[in-house]
């Protein structure tokens, strides 16, 4: 006999993510999910962004990694709450993990939560964590053809940060082609070309982010 | 999407369904997967075989329906199938789109017998 099930495998994760979303809304907290390949510059971007915002916003970080606390240690110097999550081999964070992390934070005294997802362009985009926005981070040394290979992320993200813009001259990276590739997938995608190490192009990113924060 | 992750997620639902309906041997599992998930059928099959070993679903046939990516243009209302990863309306060129299909990861049905 055939039993009709018609259940989404992701339903449980999505239901929980929605609950997280409602909880954060009630506490007036804005949450961002940073997704990018290993080495793209997620932690570097977080460092710069925290430096820019920490005087005006109370920030916490949920730091996801397969193993080690190296990224969390880099952010310790900012003296803000950091919840370290090791997935022990898992390639993405899910809403259950975030729910547990939020239990360890004082939500009555926070404005902003940054999630640094596991370095991976595939799976993290597929798991709703209850965030307000997903930010896709890539770097120029990874090639200009990445957007078409990861359509899910580029459709779901609210903005794209292209890091290591200062290294373009040493690579085959075609800037125009990259932008075209992104806009073909998502015509309204803001793209920020930055260099975290050289501190170039970050002002536009900060401005966009603050506008988003104040909108909510 | 991570094929093993899908199969593991599905298995929980398969086992619950089998238990609720007193099915002791599963012969077929039907999945509906949207093409935006970029799932590789062979990998899904391998993952299924690995996860179903020594369970009620061991040896069951895995049938996958691949759902095309269909978007609806918010500007002019046209629905279209996405080709070549191009997410712009073929009629008006608009890019404010609503997903109609293509992101599903659904367990459609479970077939089996009470042996």
C-alpha cells in the first residue's frame, strides 16, 4: 500500500527558525547569517564590522566551525559575548543549534547578533536559522564563476561582499562578469567590493548594514 | 543540498510513517526534489542504500521526481521556468520574483506491506 506523506524534510528546521525569528523580533534584535567559503574572509569582515558598530550597538556573535575555536579567539579582543559552536564534522548550522546558542545569551541586552556560519557555500544557505538576512561572502581569488555554481545562496542572500578586491590584478578575476553573474541570479543584489586587510570599500558596506538595522 | 543530510532527514519521517501505519517492509520511497537544490541522483541513491541498511527500508526502490524551477514575476505576473540560471522575467525583464517551485525537499509517499 502507498501512504501519502507529502512532508518537507526541512519543515522541522523551518518551524524552529520561525520561532527564533519571532523571539528576536519581540526582543528587538537583528540577526545576520554570514555565509562564505573557507578563507573568503568571514571572520575578517566580522572583525571590521564589529569595530565599526560596537560603540553604538550591543553585539553578540555565534561562531560556527567544524572544529577549533580559532575564529572565536580572534573576536575575543572585542569583549563581547561569543557563543562557540563546533559541529564536529557537520557542514552547516541549523536552527536547533542557534536556539541552544540563544539560550546562553542575555537577549534583553542585545541589539545585534552575528552568526558566522561554517565555511561552505552549499549547505548553510539551505538552512534557515531565523536570521533577518543572509550575507554571502566570497573573495576574488576563488574565481568569478562562483555565483552560477551556488544559485541557492545567491538567491537567498540580501547582499554579497566580494573580499580581497585588492588582489584582482594578480588573478584572472573578471569583475564585470562576476557582477553580471550575480545580477542574473538576483537582479536587486547589492554587491560590496572590499578589502578587509587594506580597509578599502568597507564604508559602503557599513552604510548599507546600518540602513538595514534601522529599518527593522 | 547535502545528499546524506536529506536522506537522514527523510529517514526519520519514513520510520515514523511506517510505524504509524504498521508497515513492516518498505518497498518504495517517492521523493520530490526541486532543481535549485542541485541534488545528484546517484549520490542520493548511494546515501539511501547506506542509511537504509538493516532497516525496514533496505532494498526499497527510491523514486525521485525533479521539480523544475518556476518563478513568478512580481512586476507582470508571468510565470516561467528558469533556464541557464537566469532569474529574469522573459516578458518584462523584471527581477523581483516569487518562487513557485524548485526548492522542495519533500517525502511524497512510502509504499510497503504489513508482512
